């Protein structure tokens, strides 16, 4: 079953492309027609591409890896901040800092600096600074929070990028391609889809269009995370069950069987000895009795 239907995309205005004179010829396979000088996107292909991208992004989330969402344009930044924060994934909505991927260790140092400032505030060290120094540190902290606060828990490079408007986020796409990180993106008719691994042809300017597609992607990530959680619980239950049924019982049963068998064999041997001894004692007595009868018969006078 498809994750989204044609009518939902149509109502959101996802089919509206850019002016014909601004189009990129490489988007021709995704264009249905031209009307009043505006290209119309083929939403049937959009539905297929959304399903394909959602399935791939779900598997990434299920494997425990992170997806970095990038959308700094006005129509998308608030939507991304709200929806992506709800599923616990990192996102960039203010400004793409150059080298955020290719120079990731430096970015991590900046994030650690923010954590250091927070620690100084918590343990009271911050109170020892002068008023001017406090003001400078607070401004630095606010700037770091604005640009990097949403990726504070991103301790390693993301497994994928989801981008809204590949022209505006060209630097992010270039860095991802340099590091062979797959890119998911909403691509309008004026964009070049060449460097995008999972192209979603749709209107990237209308907030309704962005919201509809973003909902599907976030739902796919949430499904992947839930399936991962259930698998871990199942593994934990199986591990606990195997420990309960574990080695002591398996070793104890054969030992009990061996002991019982040894007792039975010992009892059988003792019975056999008693029987043999009894039979050996009865045979001489029977022979002696027979001899006595014969002697008495011989000594008795015939009548």
C-alpha cells in the first residue's frame, strides 16, 4: 500500500513547478505538461518516488543510524524543526556551516565548547567571571546554540541527508557526495537531480507541499525506530529465557540419569549374586537328600 495518495499531493499543490524559462532539462522525465508558462510535475511519479525514499529511510533508521534533515529556507525551517525534533533526529534550519560534514571533528569541538559552558554554569565557575566576560560567553553560547544546538547529539557522521531545495542547500549536497553519504531531496523543476540519490519531484516552495512529504518521511523514520526497539526487546526476552533454562539444568539431568542407572545395575548384580548363591546351596542339599533316600531303600528288608 502506498504511503501517500495522488489527491493529497494535488491538494497540497505539490504539482506546481517553476516557470518554463527557469526549468532544468534534466527534470524532463518528471514533468507532466506545461500550462500557462508553468511546468506541472507528474504526481504519479512523485508518489512512487516518495514510497521508494520512505522505504530506504526507514531501513536506515531501523539499523540505528541517523538521518540529518537540512532546510534553511523560510517556508521549511519551522516545519522541519517541529516534526524532526519529535522523532529525535538531528536537523539544520539556520545556516549550513561550511565543513559541517567534511570537517566534522571541528564541528564536534564547537559542540563540546557549548557543553563546557553549560558545565561551568552548573558548577558555579561561571559566577567567578567578570560581567563583561559573562556577556561574551553568553553571546558565544547563544550563537552556538542557534547554529549547532540541533546537532548536539550527532556524535558521528550521519548515514543520510534529507534536503529541502537542493539549489539553496548546494553546499550540503556537495559535502555529502564527497563523503558518499546518500541524499534524499525534494527536487523542483528548476533543480539538477544528478547528485541526488533519492529524488522526490515536487514543489519545494509551498509549505503545504513540504509538510505533506516531510510527514511521510518522519513517519517512516518513526516506524524504523519502533521496529528496532521491538527487535531489541525480543532479543532481550530470548536471552533472559535462555539464561533461565541454562546450563545447570542441562548438566543436572544426565547426572541424575547416570546415578539412577548405576544404582539399578548395582541392585541387579546383588540380586544375581543372591540367586546364584541360593542355587549353589540348594543343589548339594538336593543331592544329599537323594543319596539318603537311596541308602534307606537299600537297607530296608524286602517284604
